[in-house]
């Protein structure tokens, strides 16, 4: 988890109030990125990008914002590009030069090759902003399933501010902060507010699989680059066993990509089928045990023992449990 924020106004230079806002936004997002902080002012002081880093890939050289070779394209990203190794290999073959081993750096070079169509090449969880100083535009995108959040708001006549969390946009006085009655009604009816609404009129959030481009030439343009399709693939002459093996192979490939990391990897165990399968597959792929975490509410010792025997069956002895009590504290103990 990282934190990103920024502001871009096509019609004016950033004012002192915008710089003060950037400092406040960074403080409000600090919990998302304890390993580093970076800011960059671009395009004749019309754009600012900020990043709070939780270091996962290339701990020494992956600081953001990060640029292409001639510093005309810049990116900040919250999340991870899982297939960056394959993308990087192809980009190197095409003559691109990299300044780091970061997964995020592939975005600027892939943007040079494909523009906004780079989204079709990505496998990952991400919310990012790419600034193209030649075209004088900013390009925001959110991953296909909306794992990473991205909020945005109009500022001034032709401007945009964005951030990983809504609260970091609130210090901007230009943003309308009246309640969005329709959004509140959605919350009361559904228990949450679906994108693109929030509970405030002036702040929107990108939908899953959505991108937004803002430029001096064409203004605001948003588009969906992916939506789920429920048309099953024809099995052809495959037997039921072959279909099952194909599913297992795809599942293992997906887990394998998500294990790419330069820091220790762990997993949460809820006791459901999905997390148990992931934990089991990690052990098969890695050949050794990882630290897993089980969160429970007011579990007795006998309940923890039954949970261990039922879910773990002895093959993840390094699991930790967090027990929430009504006195508003939690205690960690080894199962």
C-alpha cells in the first residue's frame, strides 16, 4: 500500500495554497507510505505529483515520482504491476533504458509505446497517475477490480486534484463539500456508495476498470477500459479432468505472479476456500512455510485449537491469531 496525490490545472500555475495543500495531503497519507516520500512539480508549475512509499520491489532505487529516459513522462503509483518482469524484458528489447528494477517504471516506458492502451497489457492491482509533459496531460487509471482506491475532484475552471484517500482532498478550499444526497441515499439503501459517487458533491472516485484523461487541449475525458464478461470459454474437446487441470494451472500462475517481492511475503487466512487455497498454493510453489495471519473475534483457546486443526491441519505452524476483545485492544498469540 502506498499513497498518491496530485494536482494539475491546465489554465494556471499552481498557487501557494496548492503547495500548502500538498504538504497537508502528504501528512494525511503518511500511514500509507512509511518508507519514503517524494514530490515533483512539472509543466511550468501547473502540475504537482506526490507519493508516499511502502517499498516492496527494488527497495533501494524505486522512489517515485519516476520518469522515462528524457524526463517527459512521469508516474506515481499505488499498488503493484505483477507482470512487470515480462513487460520489462520486452521494453528492453525495444531499446528502452531503465534506471531501476521497480515494477512501476515499466508504466512510463509502456506509455511511450502504447499511450493509454497500455492498460490492456497490465496485470496487477494499481491506481496510478501518468503525466505527459509533451502533450500537457495527466492520465489516471484504476485496476480492473478496483482493489486500489483513487478519488478526484475538479479545481478551478480546468483543474484536477486526486488522492488515494478522500480525506486528503478536503483541505483544498476549492472543492465543493456539500453532501451528495443521492450518494447518502445509496449508502442507506446498500450499505456503501458505489463509484463514481461519494458522500460529497465535489469529490468523485474512479470506478473499477476506469481511466480519466485531462489535457489542456481536450479537457476531461473518462472511459471504461475493462468490464467483466460472463461468456464462458468453449471447452471444445477437453474432458472434465483437463478443464480442472487448466483451472489449477491458471490459479497457480496467478499466485506465482503475486509472490514477486523484495520483502517477506505473508497471507491472511479467513478460513474460507479462497484464502486456504492461496495459502496451500504458496507452500507448494515456495517449498517452505510463510507467516500467515488469522483474525478472530473473542475466540476461546479451545476454539483456536479447533480452528487450527480444521483449517491448517498442521501445515502452517507459523500462523498468528489476533483476538479482538470488547475492552478495545487486541492480543497476538501463536496457534
